[in-house]
């Protein structure tokens, strides 16, 4: 490894792990980035790529998400624009006008710049809508990025800074002695490390369990539709009751849908067919839209919806980074995690994200079974 600081193994080269590896390497740590498959090939590959505060902002993490918007701009500037996010804003609405109004007022109270637009203003920003809602939330500072492409940029930059990438290298175990991690096992090889950052997404729980850490984490699948054949100008991200879509390059559209089950009626292909029909009915210029690919992303979801970030009590040297909304939060979590690991700081923005909030509390996984946090 290239750094002269502490040796750190980062497990998982999704967008969160790649961003953490970059910040650590740039600050002089000797980083090994370990990935079971290819960088960005897990949940990141099936991510919608929306950089957003408007959605998924539980109140305790409002400031963290807001900081992420600025950190995205800062990180992209440091990388000479190679991350290439598009800042076209986002329009969001629900079937319940009152709920949309409350969404805007709640964000205003938390200091986030979201405006309530009426139909004429909505049409001005999104003329492709066939039947615009009466009101919508407008987040003009939001945008989107191609997550797999962003991971490639982050990994390349981390390697330029001295990190070592070990892709297609599954980690068999995190090793520890006398209450402190001391490395990872990869097949018959042991890689020593002063710290281990566990950013393995849905696979994090299995790696943490042998250390006596039962992560309150479940898998939350989502469906991503890759479509081509649109004839409309670039515009904002659109998130309404019928569809959630964004442009991706010339003639290409991405749509996100909830995963229901694997039956013929509600499986990914059936959901995609219904979504395609809704998009054609709701957006001008989509008459020739065709479906190219349907993918399912297995997102890591903490049981209370908030990120799990930070050191683990009783297991010195183990640092967790498990979250939904990894695309939005990656630059900020990376910056703060690097400060905690290398400076010994206690970053206030991460206070709501500590694993010990689950101590002695029962939670429920995606199948409804009880799970208890242990450390």
C-alpha cells in the first residue's frame, strides 16, 4: 500500500466504500480496498442515482443530508468534474396535495431550499408532463449521477492516491485479537490492518456476526428500468404517484420502482411493464419508449432507516458504514469517517448514526422476525 499512515482495509467498493477509500488514501492512510465482485457492481449498479435531500430525510439526519449536497460539489471539483453529476433539479408530488404541502413546509423548517410550485410553474419547468399536479415540491439544487461511472472515478482516484484495489476478492472473515481487529482473511491469505471499514452493503451483517455484532440491517430490493427511445429535452427528475424518472444521456431514461415479489403478476418484469405504460401515458415524447434492461438492486437498509456509521463499542478498530441513500451521502460520510479514523474526532453530524442507538432495543427485519443489537 502506498500510504505511510495506519493500515486500513475497506471492505466493499460500492459508492460509499470507494469514497471512504479515496478520502483515507488522500490523507495518507495505507488503504486496501476489497471488493467481492467488480467496483460498483452491487447495489450501486442498480441505483437510481438521485442526489437528494427531499426524499428519505428523517429528521435526525437532516443536517447530514444537507451537508452532502455541498460535499458533492466539492468532491466533483476536486476530481476536475469527472464525477459529472447533472444538477437539473427535482419535482416531487403525491396524490395528496396536503402531503406535498407538508413536505415543503417540513423542509423549510429544517433550512432546506424547497419551494411549493403551482401548476403553471410546474409546466414551465417540466413541459413534458401530460397532466401536471396542482402543486409540487421543487428542489432546484438537486441532481443525479451515474453511480457505476462515479465509482470507477472514485476508485481510480483512490488508487492514484496510493490505495490498493483488490477486486473479485471476497473477504472470508474479519479477524480480531484481544478485542481489537487486526486484519481480514481472504482465502488462505491474511491481510493485516489497524482498522477495518465495513462498507459491504447487504453483505455487512454476515461479516460482522462472527465478531459478536448483530447488525440491525435488512435487504430492501428496488427495481431499476433502463429505457431508450425518448424524444424530449433534458429536464428535472420527476417523482410522482405514477412514476419516478430521470433522463440519462441522449434518448435514454431511467425509472425506479418498488420491488413487490417474484411472482408472474408482481415480479420485476410485470412491474416494469406497468411502469412503462404509466410513463408513456404521463410524459410527452415517450411514445416510442422501449425497455432495454430491468435490474434489481439489493439495498442495505438499517431497521430504523437511518445510516449506521461509526466505531463499534467493544471491537476496537472496526468501523461501520451501512446505509440507504449511499449515493447522496457518500461524499459526506467519507469525509467524516476519515476524520474520525485518522484524527480521532467525534463528528457531530454522525451522532444520529451511531450503532449504539440499537443497544438493548428490539427491532424487526424485513421478514418480521425480532433481532437484537449486540456489540
